[in-house]
């Protein structure tokens, strides 16, 4: 057995435990970014409130029991704003907080019975409409409010081990709640001011403040997760045993083909790495998107980060998708559970992948572990080569303050087949024949996986679903990399219709939304190349043209378009999550 990451008492192996709060949430597309409090409120106000609450505690107990048994020592829940009282809150908001407190306190007791510490999330800044209007976005007033809020919250909840702060992303546009978050930290110095204001509160109470560096590229703080200068401006010189820096393993969201974030090696403060086991861009556990070998590589490299004390594992949080399997609860969530089990064994105990998979198969009562391992190897190959387009995915590209994601044609629950993507693919893919052969080989692997699934004792229907979905990806690649013909368009439309007929919009094995657009993009390839070279860069550092054009002029152009020609911006980009406008702030 290998050496795991430091296992002393200060180590933190944190897993999100929000799954039970989504039970009964019947939306076509679910926002998994945090607990849907409006749904919780509706369930508590309904006729079956007592039954729903009882089920919540039963399932939360199951999540905690399994998490502790696997080796996690802490859970995260949402969120401080719904549990913290403050004199500024109006009577209605106080009532909401009191109801949420009454619901969550038994969860804290359940976690404690299983030996798990509890951390609460919070966006900065999140509060009621009235409070936000009174504070007016003034950072000094906001920080004063937060100091009082945190001080009272930590006194009221001595059983809470700490708070997880997010400053780089706020609530999505679909969130309808009594409390809503907005971005108020815009400069590195403001993040530093916030830490200097709040850390004494946490030190006084003996709790941890976990500060997430995740950002979506908004404002000057938007490159915090990968820019060493921004990182240094925020953290250099700060010394506090209460502070833990939490970073995603790469320079973007939870994608493959990413190198390890170098900021793990640039600080003497305690750090944890964020790992996602319900892969929000890779099917959300609807099919085997195994992370074992990917995380084994990342963890091996992070062993050289002297101040890494553990991990934060997202097993349910993340994404706007129709998929709804609940990790650690539903038997159908076998792929997410496998990732979650394997991750903690690699991270904490230093196991190798093969050892962890065999142990999981035995615990779950599956079939032949060797067949399961072979299935996972094939699945890993299929995802790397067919879900992603390798030639594009291996390119390191930056736009403004964002590392361009390596996954182009699939985003959450949407699969895009369009002429604009075809243009981009033809520009980046230099060896189309190799890419097409890779797609055909992946389809063969998917057929081989069906027999392996039977031997391994895992759901065959999940592999069939994966095969049907990835056949669309293979068709899309053929469309991207070969000359267009009406026959090709007809094949794609027919495959899309068959896919829609076979799989429902929601529920178990809900389908992807397949968005097709064959309207020609009249933009010559050489002009596209010039645009890409001007707007995108291959290195982290900003060029002169970035400082003049992409960081400033482009923002003004976008604001004009958004105000005068909003229909020029695709609806998906306007309304998904925070909206694409966040990137241009």
C-alpha cells in the first residue's frame, strides 16, 4: 500500500452531502450548484412535510455513514446565509432563517454521530434584497456586515467546523430564492481586505475559513485560480492557522487534459485540492466516466506540494443538467460511487487504482473485478478520444482571464452539432483522418464494453445509453472533419430523432439536449484563424493586445451588443448559469 497525503489530525477529507435535499425536486433541468432552498421551502409547506423531513434525515444519515466508512472526515452543506441571523434582516428573512435552522440542526447532530465535521458554504456576497440594497455594494459596509454575521453564526453553531467561501461565482440566473448572491470582490486587494477582516473572527472562534480560488473570469480577480501574480497579491504575507486555500486541480473547471495547477506549489498556507466525482461535463454518473487514473496522476504530482492537507470532493454538486442520480444513496449511482470511493482511497490511503476498484466491487457485491477494470479502461479511452477531440483538448488556450475548456461540443446536458463548431474544428484539427479513425475505434470499444458489463455485474443499460450518446458524437465528428453533404445532415437528424424517441426528457437515463444548426457560417477560414490568433493566446501571460483589446475594448463592445442586439448572443449563453456576460466583466 502506498503513502497517502498527510493523515495527521489536521488533515481534511471533505465531501459534499447535499444530495438528500434534492429528493422530490422535479425539474427538467436541475441546478446542482447548491441546495434548492425554494424547493425545500415548498416541501416543508406541503401536506407531506413530515414524511419528507423524515426521509431527509434518513438519507442524510446514510450519506454520512457511507462517507465516514470510506474515510472522509468532514461534510459540506449549504449555506451560511440561510442559517445566520443579523439585526439588518427583515422579519420575513428572519422567518426563513429560523425555518432553515430548524431543518439543518438535526443534520449537524447526525454528522457528529458519525464523527464527521461540518463545513457550511457561503457566497460573498449573499443576502436578502433589502440588505444588499442598504449596503449598496460598498465593500467596507459589506465586510463590516460579514464580520458581524460570521461572529454571530459561529457562536450560534459551535458544532460547525468552518465556512467555505466562494468569491468568484454567484448564483445562476435561474435561482429564485429569498437570498441571492452577487460578486462584490473585484480586485485582488479587495480579496485580501476580506481575508484580513474575517480571519481574526475565525481565529477567535478556533474555526477554519476555507477560501476557494475558483472564478469564472469576472473582473480583475477573475484569473485568481491560475495567475501567479494575482495569487500572490491575495495571499502573500498572510499567516493564519485558520486559513485553508481550496483550489481545483487544473486551471479550468473539472475537465480532462489539464495540467496540475502550479499555485499548489507557490504558497506556505494550508491547501486542499478540489476533485469532482460526479463529473458534470462527462455525463453526471449516467455512464462510466471513471476518474481513477486521472486522479492518480494528479495526486502523485501533488505529493510534492508540502502544504497540501487533503481534498474537497464534489460527489453531487455542480452543473445544470437533467440527470438526477443521487450519490451514496441511489443504487443507480454506481459510477459516481465508484469514483468517490476510489478517490478517497487514492488520496488518503495511497492505494493504486486497481486495488481500489477491486475493493469497491467486493463491497458493492459486483461481478468479476477484472472485467470491471477492463470496462473502465475502455471507457477512459472512449471519453478521452471521443467525448473530447484530442488535438483540440491538448492545446492550452486562454481568452481574457479564462483558460479555454478543452471540451468543445458538450456542455452540461447539451450536445452541440453546428457549422460554427465545424469551422473551429477544421482550424484546430490538423490530422482529421486520425481523429476519425479514433472515433470508429471508440465505437468498437463501446460494443466490447457491453459484454464486460454483464461479466462485471454493472448496469448494461448504462453502457447502451453511453453507446447511443457517443454514436451521436461520432456522427458529429464525421460532420466536422469531412466535406458537408445533405446526406450527412439527414443522418444526423435521423439519429437525433431516434435518440429523442428512445430516451425521456427527465428521470433515469434522461437524454442530452441535441442542438443542431447546419446554417453555414460565412466566415473564411483565414479570417477565423486571424480572429483566433488575436483573441486567444497560448501562454498564461497577457500580451499587449490583450491589455488593450480583449480586456477592455472587447468588454465595451460586448456591453453594447448585449444592450442593443441581445438576440445576437445565443440564448444558451445568455441564460445558462451566470450568463456569458460574466466573462466580459
